[in-house]
């Protein structure tokens, strides 16, 4: 299931299959005319199901749709194309797992929550034992370039280092996954070890990532808000 945060909509595997079929038929490049009957046969579902899927894909902004005399004229929107591109990149990562994963983005302010959570013993001990260092209390927050946002989902199919959930007397703290990385500033200064931190639950959007390391990256690499950096995921 793919979540489209910008539209608070989730596309399931059946809708994704419909989107892919339309692209194969040519709707990626130009409008195509299809009948609900033929589309239902191609996807082995009822005409009612196809009609519902098309309405939902249109509502999500993934296709444009026009009713015409001989059926419907359908075209994938740029958002629909992005969904398929994301799937394509994930399959590339699965079948070519050694290909490098590189993010480019700009340094930005975070939500000022990481300093507290990273310093909690339940996390701090896991970081120390599994990453080999005790992280600086805070994360480097990066807003990804528009071009690199789809790449973020590729992390989900890479093997990372699990940080387990844990509880104290007051609450339960969520799990996270860390991915080994090195950080490169525009000045060509490079620092590692570093890790991209992906919490299971986060308030950040898909265009944001957090990086942890044993130092303050802002101090070590002399970074300020708006500076461009490159993150090389190394595992």
C-alpha cells in the first residue's frame, strides 16, 4: 500500500495494477479510450469494480478521466506517473541491490524532538551497541530535492539496522531503522560514520530525512540552514 501524503490517500495493490495496465496501454504518454467492459476483462474483475477503481484513481489525482461516446478517455497525471516511477525504482533496488543510493537536499530546521528522544537510555544504549557510537543529541534535518523524493521509498527495501521499540513506566517508544551513510557538504568535506534514521512513526513528510552521527554535523561540516549536502547510503 502506497501512501500519498500530499492528498491523504492510500493506493492499494489493485489500484496500482490498474494504473500500471493503463500505462502499458499507452495512457502514460497520451489519452487512451477504453471501455469499462474491456478493462474489466483485462484485469479479471467486474465492471462495477473497475468503475469504482477509476473513480478512486481520479479522486486521488492519479488519472484524468473524460466520458466519451465509446467509453472513457484516460490519461495518467504527473502524480500517477510518479507512483509508477517509485515502483520502478524499488524494483531496480531489489534486483540491483548493490547500486548506490544517493540523496541530495538542503539543511533545514527540525521539530526539536530528536534531542530528547536520542538521549533516552532505551535508545542510546541500542545506538551505542548496534551503530558503534553514541549519537550526538540531535539530528541533522534535510529536505530532499524534488527529484530525490521518490528515492526515499527505496530505503524500505534495503537492509538496515533495527532499533527496537521499548517501554518505561510512562509510555512505549517506537522502533526505527538506521542506514549507514556518509555526509558530504558542498565544500567537499565528508564525514562518516553517519546513519539515516527512519522512525516507524514520524511527523515528517516524504521529502524529509534525519541523519545521526557521533558529532554535530552543523559544527563539524560548518553547515547552516539552506546549505546543500549529499547523503551517500553506504549499505
